[in-house]
């Protein structure tokens, strides 16, 4: 009856196949198993299925003896309303099993604005929000992903937060839990046994101790060391992957070239988080390419890494990938090229629409501050190549509100746009003005970056800067300006560097209706302001800067990169001294203590 | 040109027509066969479906025309079934010299639903009723449609409700029609159990099943 009820409910919702699974290459769900894991992504199917981490971990667990792993994504409002109306509990796609019936329910948390969606999914599953309310009953609720770099704002909701790469710690935790279950060990005892294990942060045991003025003075245990894959070339990477039945955001095969980034842009969390830098060998990537195309039928393949242009064997890889792709009537797409690594030859075969580049700051001085090792000459040369190759336009990404930014830096952004127009006029099609799309994001200071101590600019400053650019760019023809919402950036900053007191705030914001807030049209700033105030907190407390001597909420984690190194990078930023790419010479960030960095 | 008759049953019935075409393209690509592509800057695989199956309705009578040469229909069918996702099951395949005009020719589609028992009132006159309406919601708005000229026949037999409805501008929401009929007799139905069972070419005198039509195309009796 329940199945019939679900089938009727699906008649009334948008894109019902989001909730039904049944994709090609589905692993065997009938194999003998002692432990069942449900991997949850707190956003809709189309977003979650595009996540390469989910893809790897799902197949890795299903390729492990005695383990079955299923998936669950956040249902859209039409579906959740129907589920509530019909008393349907949140279920997995593969076997329609209720989440509460799994041994482990794991959430992948990649960005701050989906924290409330975790609560949304837990509520629909009938699982209490807080770990201490769940007791011994029900599944072990865990989290992982990029936001685990600072798990404090959501610490109360999870039994375990996995810090680092899931290929290591998720598998380890699953097998440990399987043994504990078999041996009849209680959940409480099991959690105790994880203390000191790399990559496993148990918030009920590792807690911050607050002193005067709500400042953290210490933690109850030693630091949790982030776990990393030592040898990426030999690491698990699925090539017989699920082929979604509906179009997803990144609907293509993805090749992972390497993890980490050598460039060290001082605002970039991913760059430091994914260190040490580890590459896959070209031949391994080529093998993955052929296997993925053959097993999925995808007609597009993309290269994923933080800075694809910096992959050491990129020229040879592209050369050898072309026939593999061509033979299968597929195409190759290249994301995230740095301005200094764009030579034009990678894009020779592609359609000449528009190119995307991120100079990030308008002047050389500010680019030196943020360590974006891109010169004005790099930008001009790249635009010249693009114009000569017949591109119709460019997309440029910048940030506003970076530390030390002045009006001169904003003027610099406008100057780059003007120069780009001139270059296209000189070297491109004189009869057509290039389409220039310029986008600015507000700088959000993030943990584990040299700017983690910085204050975020105020709402007034954000609006002033955006208005200035809007006015100046409106004077130029064929330039489209868009900017990231200032209000969202403030909440993102607060949640990124927040402490455990924010758990209550997140809970309150959720109860006021906040969910799917990564979608700008659904973001509600007032909910957060009210939730903060009801908890006796202010946003200013969280978006203001930290003292260098402060113990930071995420200092309970050893993420690899040394705090002293981040501090020295911060000092260099204020002196506008650049740090060269660590591809040539190690800069001593100490991430290599976790695993070998570069060959 | 190979024409595959296939089923679309189970959970995959909740995949839309457009998405199903994408799935089928990938399935054909996975076979590794050299299929024909259109010319131009953006070549498209020669893959043609028949009338779109409404979302949530199952079918045992879907047809897919594939521009594949140099392979027998039986071999193609075997490869198709190895590479199609669960729920898309090829049942027959036929090799034709040219693409049949199946979409233009099919003008009646038959659906059925097991309602478990006899209806409380007669439905035989619905096809001739000039004032029979169905209602459904589309994009939040209630839509009311007259079914006259769109329902070719409707009957019940042993608890099975069967209707032949038009295509194109004569099509109607079959789920709304069956639901109205079931509701009038107080019968609870799962709309996902509605099955497309046959596609016909109707010339005003007789209903020619698409299976027969394709066989006649093969013999050169039809185009």
C-alpha cells in the first residue's frame, strides 16, 4: 500500500524521477550485507548527482564486501508537502527504505547555505536533530565534505564529522561500525573508541571550552588529524558510474586529474584544504576516460581539478584524449583555466562562444595581496589570443571587499573591461563588439586560509562598491554586470567561521522556514537576523575579524596546513609580497606531513 | 533503419519523454554500434520516438526508430536490452529499408487500467457524449476539457478499463479520464498502473495495429 501511495504521490510532483532512482549502472542492492549506509546530499537530485565526491564514495562503498550504500537527496517543496500530507517518511532512492532504518546516514556538506537543509531532511526522516536527543536508537548520523573544515556550527547535529577525504575515513568508519554492531558495542562506546582516530571528529567528546567574552580557551581533546588519500593514482575511482535518468547540473563524465592546488591564492579555502598536492598519472586518466565513456554513453567529458591548466602532463593528456573522445563521438570540455595557463591551443577545437576567466582583483597591487599570480600582461595576452581565435566574448569574475581594497582597485576592474574591449576591437571581429559579462562576489573570509582572521566588509560597504561598479559599467556598451547578493554573503561568512553556538541559530532559522538557501530566490535574511537575536547573538560577532592570538573554532582540527604558515602568508599579503607556486619549490605549508606532496 | 518495440515499465515511467530520449541515446551509444548522425555543426543521432508517453504512465507498446545499418534486428535487440536501464525492455525489432511514417500514421492510442471490479454505471456512451468533461491541474491552474472527438472507444471487461484516445490535437489526459470514471464508482486507483497497450492507425473503418503496419512496411505494402 505504501508503495502504491508513493506512486500516486509522484503523479502530483514536478520531476518525479528525482525520487525513484533506477539509473543505469546501479550497483547490486541484493548482495549479502551487514551494514547499510545512506549517503544524503542536502540539495536536489540534479545538484547532488553532479557532486564528484558523492559519486566516488557511493560506488566505493557498494564495491566493499558486506556494505550496501544507497542515496537520498533533499526533496523539493512540492514533494515534501505531499510526503507530510500522506505521512511518508524520507526514503532512499534505491530500495525506498526509510532513512531511520539505515545503520549510517551520512550527509555531504559542501557549502554553508545548505546547513538548514540537513535539518529539513532529518525532520522528514523522523530523526531527531540533535545527537544527544537520539541516544542509542536509530542510525549513526554523520557528516563530511568541505564544510567539515569547521564543523562547529553544525556539530550538535552529528554523531561523527568526518574530516578529510572520504575514501579513507568513510570506509574506515563504516567497517569499524560494522564490527561494533557485530560485537554488540553500544553507540556511546563506539563513539568513545573513535577518539584519536584520524579523520574522525566526535563533537560530543571533542568540545570547545569557553572563557571570558565567549572566547574559546581550549578543547576537551587533542586535535583531530584530517585523513588524506596517500597515493591518488592508486586511489579508488569509479568508472562504471550511475547515469542519471534526468538532466543534472553537470551531466557528463568527469576525470579527476589531481587534488590540491599549488597557486596559494590567499582567499581560497579549497586550495589549502585539498593539500597535499597529488596528481593522477596521465595513463590512469586516459584509462578512466575510455572506461567512463564506454560504460555510460556520455557524449561529453570534462577535466576536474582546482586549476586544470596546472596539471603537469596536460599537453600530452589532451593530445592523447582527443582520439579517445573523437572515436566515441564525444566532446571534451575544459573548466577553470587560469589566465596564465591559457595558451589557446586547448580550445582550438571547441565552439567559439565565450571564455571564462577570474582575475579576481582589478589592480596588480591587490592581485599581489591575494597572491593571484596573474599580471596585467597575462590578462591582455589572453584576451588577444581569445580575440584572434574568434571568441565572441568573455566572462570575467572578480571579488569585492578583499583585504586592503581601495577605490583604485575597483577602478582597475573597470579598466580591465575597457582594455578587453579595445583588444577585441583591434584583434577580433571589428564589426562586432565583444560580449563581456562581469560578475563580482563579495569576499567571504574562510577557515584554513591566510585571510581567516579578516573581517568581512559591512553591508553598506558592499552596496557602495556594487553601486559604483554598476554605475561605471553602465557607461560601457555590451557589458553585463551581475553581483552576488550581499545579504547571503554575510550569512555565509557567519556560518563559515562560526562556533558551536550557531547550532541553535541554524535550528531556529530552519524552524522559521529557511531551506534551500543556496538558491538566491529562497534566501531569507530576516530569518537569520531574528534567529541570531533570539539566541542573544549578533551577526557582527561573527563577521568581524579575529585576533591572531585567538583560538579559532576550527583549531580543534589539524587540516595539514600549518597555522603559522597561514599567518606568515597573511603578513606577506599586507606587504603585497607574492608567494610563488609551490610547483617549483616547496613553500613549507607543512601539508606534506599528511602525505607526499608533488613528486 | 531498425525499429524496436519496447516496454517502459516500473519506476522509469516517471521519467519524462525528453529525458527518456536522452537515456535512449546513451543506451545506443553504449552498444558501441556505429549509428547515423545528422549533418551540420551540431550532429544529432538518428533516433526517432513515436508519440510521447505521458509522465507516470507505463507502456508495453513504445516504438523507437534507430538509424543503424549493418546489424541484424535480432542482434540489435540483444545489444539494446543489455544497455538500456531497468524498465526499458525491447520486445521485438524489425529492420526496414527506410524510416516508416509511424508518427504521422498513428492516430489512436489504447490505454488500459485494472480497476478490479465492474463500474457502477455504464461508460459506453462517453465516446459519443458531446458534453463529457475531464478536469486536471496544470501549473497550479484547473483545466477543464471536453472529451468529444478525442475518445474513440471506451469499455470495461472483467474489471479492466480500456480506452482508445486520439493523438496530437486530439489527445487528452488519460489519467484524468480514468480517474474521473473510477471516482464516480468510488474505486481507488493507482494512476501509475495505467498502461499504454497498443498504437493504431485508424482510417475511419478499421484499426490497424502498429505492429502489423510495420510488418507491412517491411513487405513494401506501406511506407
